[in-house]
C-alpha cells in the first residue's frame, strides 16, 4: 500500500502545471545568472568561471532558500489535501495504514520537490552555451558538482524542511499554518548567520545552519580561484556533520508526526446538559414588540461602516495565531542580530549608533516584513470566501469601496505596529549596550516613514493583484514573481531609474556632521511618486473588487467600467495628472 500511495502522489503531481512552472522559474533564474553579468544569485562569482563547480554548488545552496515556498507548496498539499478537498472521511474509511499513508505521501512529495531544483543544472548548462557570453568566462562542465549539489543541498534540505512543513500540515489539518513553519525555518538560518559574524562561534554557527549555505562558505573560504574552477565539495567533513544533524532532526519530526497523527475526526460538539429546572415550567415569557428601523445610507453611515470594518480587520490580524508566530520569529531574529550589534567584522568592536542599528533592523526584519505582506494580504482578501460567509458578507448594505480600502488600511496599520516594535527593540539594544545618544527622529523617519511607505506600496500592489487575479494561490505566485522580476530584470536592460523600479527610491546617507545632507528631498519625492502610483492601484482594486457570485471576466469588466465611471473617474484623473 505504501508504494501505491507513493506512485499515486507522483502521478498526481506530474499532471499538475505547478511542477513545470517552478522548474521553468528556477531554470530562467539560473540561466540569467550564468549568461549575464547583471543578474546575481547568491554572492558574486568574481573571476571564477560562470559554470565552475563552486558556482554550481553555490547556486544549489542558495536555491534551497529561495525555493522554500515551492517545497512548502508540495509538502503542504500532500499532507492536507484530503482535508481541504473534504475527502478525508472517505479515504480514512478504507483499510489503509497510518504508516503507509504518511510515508507514501511524504516521500512522493519529496521526490516531486526535487524536480524544480533540476532547473539549476538546466539553467547553468544552457546559459554557459549562449553566444553573447565571453568564452573566457566559462570552463569545462563538472558533472560531480551537479550531483553534489543534489546530494549535499537539495535532497537533505527537502527532507529536513519538508518534514517540518508536512508535520505541521498533517497535525493541524490546515493548508495555511505550514507556510508559517517555513518562516520559522528561516529564523534558524538567520540565527546561524548572526553567530558566524563572530570568529569564536564560526564552527557552531556552521552546524546550526539548517540549509548548509554558511557551512559551504566556511568549508570553501580558503579556496583559490583555481580550486573553485576545478573542485566540488561533497558529503565529508563539517558538511557531512551538518547534513546528518538536520536530516536527523527531520527524522525525529516525522517520528513525532507518526505518533501524534490520527485518522479520527476531532469532536467539536460539546455535550449539553439535559437537566431542566422544574421551576421553568408554567412560566410565561413576554417579549417586547418588534421595532422596525428604516435603514440610512448617508455618507456619515458609510464612514462609520468603514471605521468599524477597519477595526474588525485590525483585530483579526493582530489576534491571529499565525501573525503572532511570524512576528515573534521576526523579532527573535532581530534580537539575535542585536546581540552582536557591537561586534564588527573579525572581532572588532563598534558603537551601536542609531544608523547602524537601523541598518541592522532593515537587514534582519526585511524578509519577515515581506513575508507578512505576502501572506496576510492574501488571507485578508480571501477571509470571507475561505470562511464560506462571502454570500452573507456581500449582501450587506455597504458601499463597494469599503471592503478593499478597509482591508488595505488595516494591513498598513499592522505593518506600522511591527515597525514600531522593531524601533523599540533597537532602542532597548542601544540602552543595554550603554549607548544613550539615541536619535529618535532617525527611527521615525527611516523606519516608520520611509520603510512604512515602501511596505504600503507593496501591500497595495499585493491587494490589487489578488483582486484582479481572483485566485488565492495564483495571486501569491504572481506577487512573488513580481518581487523577483522587479529586483533582477531592470539591470538586464541597463535600466537604473527609480521611476520604473516599483517602490524604489534614491539611497539616503546619514552622518553626524551633515545629518541627511542633500539626500532627503530626493527620497521624499520618490516616496511621494510611488504613493501616488499606488493610489491608482487602490482605485483599480475598489473598482474591480469581487462582490457576489458573478466572477466571469466579462461581467467583472462591465461592472468595473460602470463602477469606475460612476465613483472613481474624477479621483483617478486628478491623481494621474
């Protein structure tokens, strides 16, 4: 039975386009990094050949992190697909063993998860053959590097990360919570990265890296250019020890999952007391006369509805367990980085001045902020439809602009709360280090304002994409791909203007002598520019917001045109001008 379930999982995924889409994405990304000097995956290769063994293995190690979302998609679906499709009760009545079900689904999904990583080999081989690439930038193909990339990085990382994601999805029976597990895995990577900043903790940090990326960089840090062009690192030394540790962790997680998992349904019905008070018999209950209230639809009522909806959405996010877990993970990673704020490179000491703390906050918290934006914009847009109450919600007497705008404002407010907590953490770290010359206005300007505006632009874009696409998971995919393309595509075309790279602005440099000097006006103008552009997306989102069961594109287009011409045309023209 185990082999049958394994084969079924393989056949199921081979019929899904997502496998080949992920393979194409990885292939194009590595192809661009191999055939172009303007695209970088991981660290710059310098004078090393574009297809050198060291470069190929480095690609495999970095893609283990970048492709974590892909691993999550496969393992998450394998564990919780029956619950989301409501077929678990039928499946679990068959004579199937728990061991066969769990291991068959797990190893089937793990084998499929390897396929997108083959894009590293395809992209490297094809990219190194491009005619525009200087022949001196490529060398001989070392197949051992591609094999070691799979054996050292891809397979162990899939087994480790996949076991955690699979366990969370199987035990919670939810397709959402496993994405939170992938965030927690990245916390371990960030923590190990912080440890490596100190030479004394380099060995421990290399063992604590769950992906082996830093372990690989330490093992090869003394390699010459010739070594990198001709040698590959396999499963030996510190790398073998690291891989055994984390594969062992994954095995322990799967053992725990086996003993905790059950085919039975958890009872959600609480027993009610059947006792009846005898004094209740014979009593007559007098009800008050029903009062009828005429509904009002004034602008004041719409504003009250909007304010009330914003409060509901904010409370829903802040009280959500997943949000609390991601926030805690982000702050934990930030605290780990702040613990080494006074330690410079190679054992040197540094003062925890405000602008250094701000740089640490941006470096440590950026990924978690983008993760929250990516994950919760989809959750908040699809909240009513996921809960199966959208028919009731859409029938309520409120204006069509209220849902999109209230959800957007709630997300922006939530992100400002997270940024405020980051500022407080930075201030506490400064005080704990004995540094009292704290520049509060730097925190406010660079974190709350500049970073807040950037995140606001991304929030609005993600909300707009989910509204237009009208598919939760495709919306996630489109937004993530936009982030990747927006980061890498412009240098390929030699475009460096901040007016086309979404959300970007000129860099700001602070000094104790000149403060922000001449840099501040340029940053403010670009932030204003992208805020105005995001405002156009808000109008588009409000006009295209799905309300009701009519989701055909032609019907949505007709409704959006009518809604735009009636309510938003004047505002759109004013902002566009």
